[in-house]
C-alpha cells in the first residue's frame, strides 16, 4: 500500500498506463485505479492538487476543462509511432537475442498506455529465427564502450558456429585489441579495433564476442581522427582485406539498391541509357560478394585482375554445377 505522500507518483503511473487521447479517464475512474492498485483513497481536491504537482514538474495533462471528458497524459517521452518503430527495429535486429528483444520491447511498451501497447502485442509477427543465441550483447556493448571511453585494451573470446550449429570459440587464446568505435553496419553491430599485430583497422561482430575483459594496458593513441562509418561503408558486407578502388557496371533497375548500400554520396559515372557505373573503395572479397548478389545486373569492370579472378571463380562454379 502506497503512502499518501507518494500519491502524485501513483497518479502519474495511472495516467501513463491507463490514459491517452482515445482513453480519457474520469475523476471516478482515476480514484478507483488509485484504490485498486495502490490502496489510496483520495478526495477530488487532493487528486487535483496532485495534478498541479505533476504539471509543475513538467508533465502535460489534458483536463476536463480542456476536453470536456476527463483527464489524460498529453505528452510522453516517446510518442506511439516512435515506440512502435523502435519495437519493430528491435524485433528485426538479428544481433539482439530473443530474450533481450522481449525485455527491451517490454520496457518501451511500458511507456505507452496499456491500450496503445496492445496494438503492438496484437500485431502478428513471424518468429525471427536469425536472432543470435549469444546473450552477452548488452554487456559487451557496455564493457566495450567503457574501454573506448577510458582508452583501455580488452580481451575476449571470438565465436563461430560449428556443424552442430553451436557457438564455439574460434581459437583457444583470447583476442587482445584496442577498441576504437562501435558501428552499426550490414544489419549488425561491430566493434572497430586496432592491434599491434595488424596494420590499420579490423572489426569484430559484437554478437559473436564473449568473455569481454577490460585490461589495465592503455590503448595507443590514434595518430589522426578516422570516420568509423566511412571505414565500415568501405568494408562492403564487412569483409576483411586490403582496400582498392573497384568500378562496377550496373543496370538502372538496381540504382535504389546501390543507394541503399552506399548512400547518395556514391560516385555515379555515365554509361548507356540502361546502365550506369559506380566506383567505390572496398575489399576484393566484398566486391566479389556484391557481384554474386547481383549477378544478372552488375559486373566488375575494373581492376581487370579482379574481374578475371571473379570470372575464374564463376567458371569453377559452373563446372561444379555441370558435374552435379
């Protein structure tokens, strides 16, 4: 049972949970909720006084004199559209485990009224079978962020799937790196790092990391500022490897997809009426993977050596299919 001195907070919770523009509460309904959920019996004068306290605290409440019906909370931290967008994004994110998704969505929905939250709960969603089974993601983000802030090195175990579809360590020894940035690319969350054992940047998926430890050893200061998203964008599909300039000839029907991948800043070069060319810096593996995805509408033009390498791989694949 709540004490009367806490009645303003109880009233706020009632307005958050049970009121919105489509569900306006009368004074009697509010009093009943206060009694049923908090054991508080309040007179109208006390109730209105608590509303004054909430409004002085920055909460916007529509009153009977405003709408002619009753009382509801006009403004929330997020509006319904924003919450539903965030919930859908969390549900669709493969790198967040199902349990963590449910927890995050529940927290977001609790900022809406029970009626608005029901709209999301009543929606039909196919189970997201691509969700990671790694439950350490939130801890990983917190620990890596702390290490980046404090400029410390970290150690971790990096995971891969075995034939039994279980996540297992890639190697026995832990990875020791200097974390620099966290980025979201290719529908995944990555940490971009440096290491004395590798030149330049490398990256790891945060949902494939386990046993993160922040070490005492400081990270070596970077010589210059680097745009982490520029690095991630150039690492097409986040494949590792040396960067090189690659030119693709594309059919006009995939312009939307190229803009989705590379943004409106992409260098578009003229071709014929049905084609255009793009030039980007990426790894050879990423370039070939892109060519595989759009085999009927995109081809590698330059460098010629990469084009010939991809041509050989296609011929090998065709031979294997013919043998089958």
